[in-house]
């Protein structure tokens, strides 16, 4: 019976049960409306309200996100935590997860591709406060690492290291990026119950600090020097779906996290100056925030304000997967290996300060031919075979640009080497770019003048292709352009007159040493497109004329107004032109005026009826056809020429209302006009339908309209420069966020290179025009509640404001009844106050935090204050109270003469009419100086003052903050964490052994107030007699005799006596009872006390033991940490 | 301090106003030398010095150094302060000369500006106060500066003796709006102001008549106001002028003006103004030629977005202005023909990336 197998369950195939089952399945599929329908009206109401409220929480202030959607810059993931918590291990694990590579040593940022649309830049933050501040300003996502094992025995009072909280406060004042907490060392907690309670407590603490619901990850022990793969994978998944809200500061400033640094200073110069000359440095990185303008100033935190010498766009070293790999569902293995970490040793390649080192551990060596080699490896191996430099080989080779040309390509020896390097780097890009740009133009050129036969076309393209690879691109383009013109322009002879030949402009550019190369290229391009349009009425390339030619404005306009302004040469350039004899007649013409002088002759044409009729089309009453006809008259001829850049431009224009009116470029005018009209009608009809059907739907709420507006503008931003080539695009809009650029900085202090340490982040923060200025900054400030000391006016404070970290001397103040800003000696407790200091300007509403010391060894919480900028000005109005004291020396009725307040009549004159007051509150006024004692004056009061009164004059004395600005140049130090700041006053005194100066008048002395004795009032007898009774002094002698009440005797009745005796007895009994009771109670108390004492002793014993235990654990831990510190190189936690 | 890189150097007295404005807005120091150094009467003129004084009044912390000969100046700009300011303009230039740069600065002040200027209200060289009120201010309004923007003409003053007075009120903004104005539209109305002071009031009617004789053919919506000031308000010298403006369906404005000249009948003045207006309309674009620099400047000062505007070909001042803007703000414009297919069209589309200029001097709360 027992071994017989059970019958398998057979579900019912039919009947009620089967029906029921199917029904249930059906239900689960869709959303069951009934299940969530409210039962009562009230409930429905509540639910509705809740929904609306929930919708409102979804809304945020619409902010423009300036980071482009396609090709965004890598997300900066900063890993922050105290030493020994496992930052490097986590970074290595994450890098391993994305690239399948193990890094030995992590230095500087590491960029990896994490997905189809996302790249990540990991950076580890060291324990220096300066680094934490800088990282906090740029990190998009912070992995905040917390040691879970630390203090796990005292679960109820979890102690996080102060650096963690300092970092959170820094984040808060500079815009809060996303934070994910990562708990490590949880494997050290052995007991399951303790573990869960630790997690719980830490989560609670973390949530109060960040926000309820902030993500917290738990990482257990280390395996093979990494965290468990599954846990890291979970973390990486969270990172990859993270969404980022734009932060205001980063959305208004361009910035860059440098992942590579090179020194371009000539070696010889460094040698001659004994390594002390200013350096020319290039920094590499992805631009972030807004567009980086080449001409802007930048601030490198820790170094100072620097000027960008040049910006070069480089090819992306870590590109996102492109279109063909996009087709595949998964990321291919090859792409996954993409990693860009120039400062670390990745793949055996180390980018050093000034060189690139290739490590050859054996993978690139010959011999193992059976191993399939990648393209890169092959290239490196080929490099080993090369015995001549590229220059030599090019010089030796005979490359011909055209099949037909007889001269082969020559290498210009004077070429700049630096440029050459770049060319190699961005070879691919240029090739594509030049292809795109040159092709259509050339096609048009041919069609245009019909001189070049078709057989030449492939050669031209060939030339363009090669120029990208071999010859420096911009130069070659313009050179060849010249050749072309020389060959085929002769019939268009007027060209040379209008436009300065390219030779001319080139040489002009070369005169200025740093002329950007785009100019050359632009010139040739502009010239090409110019030719396209210089047909009947020549349309100029205004951009070229204005920005890259040295013509004066009048010369540019000259051919249009040739007749008018013949002698109107600009006076800017012709200084040697002697024109004194023309005198003031000339001066009239050169007057700086807004109106153009139109002479009657200019306008004579308007007397003509035909001329008057010609502009009828520009008025609403004018016929539609007239204008259309005029506008599109020349269309027919141009039809075949259309294409290239302009077509792109027009096609991309998304402005809806602009479309209909603009004649379509490709169709003929009639049909285009008709289609435009049809489109317009269609739109109108749709609009009407919408409004008729549902009048409310067309009205968007404020939030929606704002969002629409923002997205429309962003689309326009993208579309406007889509077709423009990269170089002129950089001119107009700068370098887009997400592009990998090389920034060349001049005059960089040599210490930055000498003491370069890749573990300290280098940030290049772009400055807006206003931020280069200096001024007085008024801020709202609050001392941090965890900062133990109070802040004192005129004590230097280190501010982290904008990109900058600097020391300045603030003056604290409070608004006194909106009348004056009154100086405070110290910051108030638990209250905001104002502070004013001198420094570089930052826009109002910028947050900041302040520190007294950035050094690591300073005890306690280092963030001393936080606040926000309120106002920028060039002067301040802070006052402090000044009380002038004087005494009366002669008193009349309401007038008194006051001395000792001023020292001269002049001073008195300055204070005439000022309000004064006595201590007792009698108010008065300064009248006029008196001649005799110097500085004495006549004053009137509302009542008679006494000689013993002191007279006050309350005045306000204005003070200015000191003009002190000291940037924190931490990156220039060899020991980066020990920046020597300006010392606080007290510290200086302590160091110098000085005593605090003490004003004698300010010392407190015990006030000696002798009791005033008043003599008795003696009224003469005679006078007393004459006084009326009411005024007579009423003096009475004490009574001599006993009164009746005193001298009477009291006799008791017998029953009274008895009663009293009884009462006495009862009282006595009672007393005795109380005494006995008390005695007994004392006895009981004594017993209890003894018992309690015993217990107390036991308790303290226990406490002692407990503390001992804890200290022992803590000591072990600190010892472990110290060990880790020592063995920095091989710091790997063994579990 | 670290200002050494921010000094910009110019020579020559031309375009001085724009350069001073750009310097104050960008905060970059500017040095202008060779100011009429070759002239019989070298150095700064009285109106230029007066302008510098006005700028000093409007700003806080501005340092202006003028060389001994007056042929070189160095401007270290402070912040724009605003508030109540009054200024006496010299009789060598009209109020327009002083007001034009102030209009560019005032929106970025700390406090709303209430500026009173006294002098000549209308002359040949600069925009008259009528045009500034009816044309320049609407152009500024395109950029979201509208609430409280006002110009009051208290008294008129003709050259040579002047005696006019105006009051200019301007609010402050945090950031100007991005302009996207590429539809010129068609002219839908024409307005005009004919004023006559200390002459026969019939003069203004005669000007209106003459102007209407030309303009009536185009549209019916023409109102030309006759604005006669009497007594105290009419200034110290006789004079009359006609200012015209044409507004399109998309509120693009074109304007022109003609001022009385001795010995020229008012009809001719009116005809001159009318024909100048037609000339201006023919130039096309969304912005009047005289206001190109104003609009371009505001476009540069916009948020970091693409602003576009369609205008006629640049004038001399505009070309130099574009170059100066590049020196001060590093912003270049993309300038392409508005209708590349139409060879006869001279209209251009100017587009630029705003520099994200924020009014930092404005106080928070």
C-alpha cells in the first residue's frame, strides 16, 4: 500500500471547475476595472483627490536639459568613501563588469561604454576635502561607500565617518546629484540578526540624510579581489537605468573632467629656466554642461583662472556603438572591451605626462602566430618593424595626387608638428567631413560654369580623400582651391575685385601666429559657396567677410554703395594718411550716428510710379501673385543648382509657421505655392476641428506649454547648425557637450606639471563673462549646526563657490529694521545672517559652502557654513554702532553745554542737528559749537538734564570688507592635502606668542557704587509754624506707656482649661507617633539603599567590561586600517 | 587681479558707443586710443565725455581714465546700477545719442532705471525720441522686456538750443528671451508723428498731407498724428519733423524720419521721410536697419539657445558691431541668405547661439 505511487492530479477538463479556472485566467490578463472602482461617493472623492495630488508631485519646474540626447557625454560616476572601505575594489569590479578587463591600478577617470546610449566615466575620490569638493561639483552619480562593519556592535547609535557627512553637505550646496549608498564589509558581521539590524539602522540613517527611499546597495565579501559578480551586476543595472535631472549650475556652464594631461612646453625652455617656466599644457576630456566657447576663460580648481589658447575637436576615444553594431541585439564583445583610461595602465598603454608608453608583456611579440590578432595588435606589431620615421618615408615616397599630375606630393618641412599629431588622431573624421563638404560644391561648380569636363570629377574626389589622410587638410583645401580659381576664373574677372584673393587672406591669417585653422578652411569654403551664388546679383558670404577678412566695414559695403562712399575710407587703418587739411568737414562724415544719411538724390527713384508699384507686394493689400512672382522669378534658373548645405538647412527648419510661406526649393513655384496653400488650409481645418470638438483640449496647462516651448527650442538648436561643417560650427556655437576635445592652456604654473598626481581630479570649468569680474558678494549664510565653533567677522574663511575654492575675509551682518545693515561680531546661533566678502562674482542664487580649514587632521566637522549668493556689488553698506559720550558742564533750563564728546569745533559742525540722549532717556539735539573748551557744544533737551547724566550720541560707522582673495591652489602643491591658508587671527597670535591686545577701557572692573546718604531734612521751627498743616513735616515720637492691650490679664474658665489640656495631650501623642514612624521608614530605606548600591556596583562592572570589549574591537579595526594604509600598493582586503 | 587677459584694445573714435556698451555688459576692460589724434581738434568731444559721465552715473564702480590729450580712454566697467538718474545732454548731439546705449544696458541693471535726459529731442544724426518710443522700445519688447518699459516725452527741444526733456523707465530682467523672428509678414499699418514746435502748427498738417499723397496708394490703415507742443513744453528753438513707421502682420517695424531744414518746405521734408520709409520697406527683413545692432546685441545676450532673425544686409555699424561682439563675447553669427533660391533678395538670416548672459547684478529676493 505504502509503496504504491500516488495518482497524478488530473485537472477537470469540463464542468464548473474547468469553467471557473478559465474565467480566472481571463480576468488576470487585463486590468479589472471593477476591482478598483470605489464603493462609495466619498471614497471616490478621496481617490480622485489623491490622484490629483500625486500628479502634482510629478511636476517639477521645467528646466532645459542642455545635454544632447544623441551622443551625450559619459555619465560621471564618482566613488566616494573613507579609506579602506573598498572604493578601488568596486571600481575595478565595475570596470571588469563592463570591459572584461582587470585594472591593476586605478588612477584618474576611467571611461567605459555601458550601453547603446550610455557611457560611464568612473572616478575614485580620495579622502582629501579638496578632491571631494571638486568631485561633488561634477559628479552625475555618486556611489557613497559606507563600511557596514564599522561600529556594528553599537547598532543603536550608528557612527558614520565625518567625511561622509561633509561630502553630503558639499553636494547639497552645489546642487544635489544622484546618490546611491553602497554598504560594504557586511561579511564581517557574522550574526544574521546583527546584520539585518545593521542594515536597517544604516538605511534609516541614510534615508534621513538623502531622502526617504534613496537606493542602498549591500556588497558582501571580496572574491578574487572583486565583489561578487551578481552583486556588481545588480549595481550596474541600477546605474544604467539612472535618470538625471539637470542641475542649474552645470546647465549654465561648460566644464570638462580632464582624463589626460600633457605638457607642450619646449624641453629646451624648461631646461633653461630650470623647470620653473610657465607651461603650455593640454587637457583632454569630454565637454559637458553647455557649449564650450573657444574664446572663454576657464577656471581649473586648485590651479586658478586660465585662458584657453585653443580648442581642438578630437575623435572620440571611446565612441558609442554606431549604426551597424546597433542592428545587433546585444553589444558585441569587441565593443564591450572599449575602455578609455589614459592615466591608468589599460591594455599596456600608459599615457604619461608627456609621452605614451606601450607595455610589451608578450602579447605583441612575434612568434605566436597561431593566436588570431586583432587589428590594433597587428598595427602595434607593424610599428615595431618601422625603421624610418613617417616624415622620411613620406619624403621618399612619390605620391601623386592626381593620376595625371606630374609632380608628386612634397612635404612641407615647416609644418607644425603638433598639428600633425592631431591630424593623425582625427584622420577619419576629416576624411568624412571633407567628402561631404566638397562633393556637392564641386558638383555645383561644374554645373555652374560648365568648364570642367565630367572626367575630372573622380579625381577631385580622390584628391579630397587623400588630403584628409596625407596632407594637412585645411591648407591643402585652400591651396587647391586657389589652383582651381586660377585655372578657370578668367572670364569672371570681377571676382578678384570683390573678394580679396585667398592668398591675401591666408597671409593675413598667418601673420597672427595663432590663427585658427578653421579660418583657412572657412575661407575656401566660403569662396566656393560664394561662387555658387555670385551669379547675377552677387550675394556675398557675409560670415567670411565679417569674421575672417581684414576689410574695413566700408570696404565690405563699398561695391553696393560704390557711388556714395568713395572717399569714405575707414580711419581705423590709415593712420599714416595725412588728412588734417580736410579738417572738420571730414569730421561730419565720421560722426558716430545711428541714422544713415539719405540724400534726396538717393530717394529720387521713388518719384517714379513704377518704383512705387514695385513694392506693392509687401503690403497686405498688394496682390499675392505679385510678391510671389517677384520672389521666385529667378527660381527656374537655380533649380538645378540647389542642393548641398542650403537645402539641408531649409529642410531641417522645423518652424511650422515658417514653412508654408517659404517657396519650396525643389518643385516649381506654382505647384509649391499650391501645396503650401493646401498645407495651410489643412492646418487651419485641423485647428478648427479640434477647437470645435473639444474646446478645452487645445488649451495646454502652463507646465505643458513650458515643456513644449523648451523642446521646440531644443529642436531648433539642433536643426539650425545641422548641415554646417564642424569647423564653422565650432565658431558659431562652440563645442557641443559630449565631444572629446583637447584644450590648450597657456601660462600654466609649472607646479601643476611638476606635482601632477592622477588621483586628484583635474576639472576645467568654463566661466561666464560676468564671473571673471571681482566684487563684493553678499551672501545669506548659516553656520553649520555641527560645526562646533562660532564664526567671527574678519576671520578668513575658505569658500567653495561656483567652480572656485578661495579664501576671503567675510563681514557678518544683519538687516536692522530694513534701514541699515548692521555688522555682527559673530554669526548668530541657529539663524541665517548676511556675510559680505570680496571675491570673484557668481550669479545670485548660487549655493556655496565654507570651511575654516581643509586639512585632513583638523578635528570635528569641517563644513563651517553653507549659504546662497544674494547680491553682487562694487561697494558695501555695512555699519557698526559708534557711541560718542559726553558730559554736561553747565546746565540751564532745557539747554546744556556738553564737553568731552568731540575734540574740535569742526567735528561738532559735522554733527550739528544730530540726536543725542541721556542715560535716563531725555532726548536732545546738538546745536552749535562753543568757542571755549575745544569740542564743547550747546545742546537742547526736552527736559532739564542733571550734572550727573551722561550724554550719548549714537552714530553709525561704515566698514568695508577687506579686499582679500586667496585661491586654494591645492593642485600646485607637492603635498596636496596641506595647503597653507591664511591663518585665523587667534592662530597667528598663538603661533607668534602674542597676547590679545586689550583695551584698558574694555576690561571689566567691579563697579563701586557707594550708597548715597541723604541728610535728614531740617525745617526750621519758625518756618514750620508758618506752614499749613498739609505741608508740615509729620514727625511723631514712639509711645512710651503700655497700651491697654498690652497690660490686660486673661483668666480661663475650668472647661476651657480642660479642653486645652486635652488638645495638648493629643498633640503630644501625635508627635510621638510621627517620630516612631519616621524611624521605621529610615530602617527600611537603609535596607533598600544597600541593595541598590550592590546592584549599581554590578552594573558598572558590566559597563566597564562592555566598553573594554568595544575598544578592543575598534582598536583592531584601526590597526587593520593602518596596515592597509601602509601597504597601499597591494591593498586588497582578505576576508 | 587676474584681469590681464580681459583688456580689449581699439583705436579710433568711431563706434565708441557700442564698444563702451559691450565692455560694460561683458565686464571686459576696454582701451580706445588714437581718438581723433590726427585731427585739428584732437581728443574726445564734449558729447563723448558727457556720455562717459552718464555711464558713470548709471553704473557703480566704473573707472574711466582719460589721457591728458584726450585721445585715449581706458574703461574698467563696474556693475549697472539703475535707479533714478538725471543727465544734462550737451547741445552738440541729441538725446538719442545718449539713450541708445542706455537702452542696451538698462534691462541688466540692479534696479529699474528712471532716467531723465534733457537736451535736443530730434536731430539729423541720431534716432529721435519719437522713433525710440515707437520703434526701439517695441524691438526691445521682442525680448521679453515689456512690463514698465516706457519713454515719456515731457518737453520737445529742437536744435540748436534744445530744451527738451524725456523720461525713460526700464524694468530689469534676469535673462532676455531668445528671438526667433524670421517671418517679415506684410505691412498692415502705417503710423506717423508729425510734430512742430515754435512754428506754425499748420506745418504738421502740411507734412501729413504730403506724406499721405504717397502712402495712400498702399493701404488704408494710415494714421499720421499731428503732435503740437506749446509754451513751456516746446523747447527753445523752432523746428518740425515727421517720423513714420510701418508695421507688418508679424509686427516687424520699419521706420524713417526727416527733420526740418532751413529753406526746405515741409512738403519736401514729408516726402523725404516717406520715400525713406518706402526704401526701408524695400530692404525687407523683420528689423529696421537702424535697429540691427540693438536686436543683434539682445540675441547675443539671450539664453544658450539658437536665436534667429531675418534682416536686410548689415550696415557699416552692424558689421563693426558683429566684429566687436566676437571680441567681447566670443559669439559669431551665422549669416546666410534668407532665400538662397532668390538671387535678387538681399535679405539675410542672422542666427547665433546666445551667450547665456544672466543679469548678475540683480538682487535675489
